[in-house]
C-alpha cells in the first residue's frame, strides 16, 4: 500500500499551491469587500485575467480529456488540486472543463455545447430539482410533450446553481410514456430565471419553462434514459465536494492555531488551555480521516471500480467534518470569529451547503445503509 505521490504529482500539487497563495489569496480582501457590497466576489475581467495566468501555467481543463485540450490529470490529482483551491474562498476554478454528461452528446451537440463550455464561451446549468422533488428526484413533474419534430417543455425547476448566468440548461423532464429525459435548452428558446437569495454567496435560481419548444436533436443521451444520466452527473464527481472542503478546513484550522498562539486570556495564550487544544486536535483527526476517505473514493474512480459507496461515505464524512471544523475555528476566535472582519463567518455560511446539495446527509446515510443491507457493499474489505 503506497500513500505517496510521485515526484511529478508532488510538483503539480506544489505549483498549484504556490499559484493559489501568490495569485488567488491576495484577492481575498477584494472578494469580501465586493460581496459585502452586494456584487459578485470577482469582477469578470479579474476572473478572466486569473484564468489566463492559470492557463499559462498549464492549469486548464484539469480533468478534461487531452483530445479536448485538457490536462487529463485523473481523479486523484483532481481531488488534490480541489483541496488546494479549497484553501481560499475566492470563487475561482481553473476553467477548461464541462459537465461530465455533455460528453454523452452527439458530435453536433459536442460542437454546440461541450466545446464552447470547455472554452468558457458558454455557461451551462444542471436542472433536476423542483419545488416538489428534491431528495425524491424520481418524482419530478416537468413535462415534455411531442409535437412533430419538437418537444414542448412545461414546468418549474428550483435551486439551480448558475441558473441565472447560464445560457443553456440540461433540464430533466418526463417525456410522455418514455419517462425522464434530458434536454439541452438554450436560454433563447424561452426559459426564464429568477435568483434565490441564500445564506451563502453563490445564489442559485429558479427556472420556469412555459411552452418552451426544443428540437428533437437536443435530447442529451437517450430518450427515457435521463435519470441514469442525472445520477452519472452527480455520482462521478461526488468526491470533489469533500476534497474542496478539506482544503478549506486545513486553512481555517491553521488560522485557529495561529490565533490561539497570540490571543491571551487570564495571563496565558489560549493555546495553553486544554479546551482549545482538544478542539485543534479533534479537527485535525477529522480532516485526516476525510482526506483518506476522499482519496480512496477518487482512487476507485481512477481504477475504473464502482466508487458510488465510497463516494457517499466520503461526501457524508467530508460535509459533516467541514461544518464541525468551521464551528470550532469560529469558537476559538471568540467574538472576532463572529465578525465580518474575518472570513470565518463567510466560510461558516458557505460550508453549510455541503450537507444539503448533491444528496443531503440523510440521503447519503440512507444509501450507505441500503447498500449494506442489500449486500451491494460488504464490510471487512480493503481496496476491493
Ligand atoms: C445552493 C444550492 C444549490 C443547488 N444546486 C442545484 C443544481 O445545480 N441543480 C439541481 O438540480 N439541484 C440543486 N440543488 C438542490 C439540492 O440538490 C436539493 O436541495 C437537495 O437534494 C435536497 O432537496 P430538498 O431541498 O427538496 O429537500 P427535501 O428533499 O425536501 O428534504 C428535506 C429534509 O428531509 C430529508 N429527507 C428527504 N427524504 C428523506 C428520506 N427518504 N429519508 C430521510 N430523510 C429524508 C432531507 O435529508 C432533508 O433533511 C441545490 C440546492 C441548494 C441549496
């Protein structure tokens, strides 16, 4: 069993870390200021410039196949890079990637949707959740009715990340007797969006489809096979959620350690009190556990193994861990942790989402328990 990275992998990790420290973290005060004044954290031209710098350093399309101009670094390196990016709350990603299910498109769909998304010219969103169907995603009500060579979509979607900015949506609707089907729908075909204010900074949107006409050739994948496609979108990258959270938790824990060493109370630095030390120790134990569960899930994907069970475990554990760590870090900072002078409260609000989206804690537990009860997963195995 070898837990080490190759020299090349270490070099990539270190280059990303130094890029994040030198180019991205210095933007944090600006991001906080913008967000607190109700503007997006990064102005589009600042983001473009940052992406261009990243591209020059070779960080473009980390997980994108080489035939589409990506670096194809694979699941383990993608998870490690997500940990590095997670160290900052600046809303930044290296770019050059597209939703995994867009690769299921026809050649023509790839030209119109996949490639422009990779190039950053188009923005997508993924819409399955409805006001009456969240965890119970099989219960969606949006309908698509055939009319000659077109489908007419009616329905409402909610909590759609990027739904306000996207110029096309991968929307899931019931296509008559065929069942759930995914359609690629351009905004100018007639759907509308409305932002939903949330406690976090990345507000989702509600989308309305009223007699939106979509040509038959815009079905993504097969007619009636949309649910499988939706699960593929969610399932394949699930380990990336805890990966990012690990970076955030490590950065915050370091802030707490640094603060504990300088903050004095009752004649001593608070780092000398066992109450504080235990919070620090418990946090590191939980971060390390999350790290190896996440890397294990990524490793299974890299080996072409079924990673669903491992990914559910990693996602549940990572989401809970991040929330426990940010709560302790806020506690260690006392009143300062609760102020907007520090980014802890921002992280606190953002990380709360991890326990809700892409399968709530309860749904992950349900999946894990059902896999064991039905015998899809077994206890006592190592890497099998
Ligand atoms: C900021 C944000 C971004 C999002 N982005 C997207 C997106 O891009 N695309 C998209 O399609 N969706 C998106 N979602 C939707 C998200 O996936 C759902 O909110 C989530 O799946 C939960 O569904 P729900 O909100 O309807 O809660 P519900 O399903 O109503 O759940 C309410 C509570 O009941 C629990 N519960 C439900 N069923 C069970 C059960 N069988 N057993 C035990 N407990 C249960 C849940 O765990 C939860 O605690 C986003 C949500 C948010 C908040």
